[in-house]
C-alpha cells in the first residue's frame, strides 16, 4: 500500500506548532521542570570546572542531550497520543524508548555535531585584532582560517539535511520504527517546506534564548550581583531553549503525522518512491 498524497503547508504547520505549544503551556511547565533543573545543574557544574574551555562546552552539550531527549520524547507523545499516555514525568527515568530516540538522533544529526566539534576544537577562537589589515600574518591563524570555510560549509549542508529528515524522530517517540532514509522518502516534494519550518523554529528559539539569558544577567549584574546574574540568566535561557525544543518537537510530530498518514494502531503505508 502506498502512502496517501500529503499536503504540507508552511504557514499552517508553523501556526499549528506555535498554537499547540502555547495552548498547552501548563503541560509544558509540568513536563520540563526536572529536565530544566538537570540542564541548569549541568551548566553550573561545567562552568565551575572551566567556563572558558571549548572542550568543556562540547562535553556539556553532549551530556545535555540526556535531559533534552527525555523531555522531547515525553512532549512528542503528548502531541501525538495525548497527555494521558505519558508513562512518567521526563527526567524520572530512561527506557528503551529514549535509547531508540538517541540512536535515531545520532543518525540524523551525528555528523552535524561532529562538524561543530571539529570547528570549535580546530578553528577555535580568533582574535579580531589579528584580522586587521596592518597586522602581521600569523601562520597558525591562516591555517585555522583555511579550515574554517570547508568545516562551515559542511556544517550548513549537514544541518539542512538533518532538518529535512528529523521529523522521523516523532515516530520513534511513539514506538514506530523509523529511520532517516524513510523520512527522506516520505518528504519528497516537501523537503524545503520541512527545512523552512524547522529552520524558523530553531532560529527563533536561539534568538529568544539569547535574549532570555542576556537581559536578566544585565539587570541583576547591574545591581552588583554578577554570580546571581549568571545563574538567573542561565536558568531563563535554558527554560526558553526548552520551549524552543517543545515547539520544534511539535512541528516534527505534525509533519510526521501529515506526511506519513500515521494513526495509532494502523500500520504505516509505504512511501512512494
């Protein structure tokens, strides 16, 4: 049996994703509390070890996948199955479902993460003063600049591909066997719409998270409490980033349901080749 012809509208998907999230804000705060606390504790712990180390930042991001995945699995199940189908609060346990989601996520975005890691570790930080026209040529800087272009290009391409097939993660969250190859097949003819929806959500989420972290920090540190300002800024930024993850998971779930025709208990149709 072939998959039914699907219609995926950019505007409708974005509107429904944001609408569902803001209509279920109480449920969001119910589900996000423990993962949010875990992520904040991880941020504080890593900052106390070495706040300025790029390697430590990568370690933190890798470890932060654990609470993030627990939240995203729970939230996706709310979107597709309803809140009554939650087995437990996210953050209270890890099961085979979360493991399957992690494996699927590595298949989708593993190369992108490795390219980010390579960019951070190999290219590192570049002092703007060294880029001045009258500055002497630094061989090490020249080498890092030469490596930045291919790594950056590879990251952009891999990120676009990852966004196109990431909606299949919603299937894994509801125990439907799915993989990036099948996501690619199901999204034929809708690839740029899928990418556009998720790019908008991720971009808006990143910008909002930055503002949410920066504004409280500036206000509180302006009162002479730098440490308190940092912690409050981190807490606000992490909470908003989880809201972005919730909206992204909602969009992925809606796209999954629309492109595959998924209904609980009904076998998925075969994607048209």
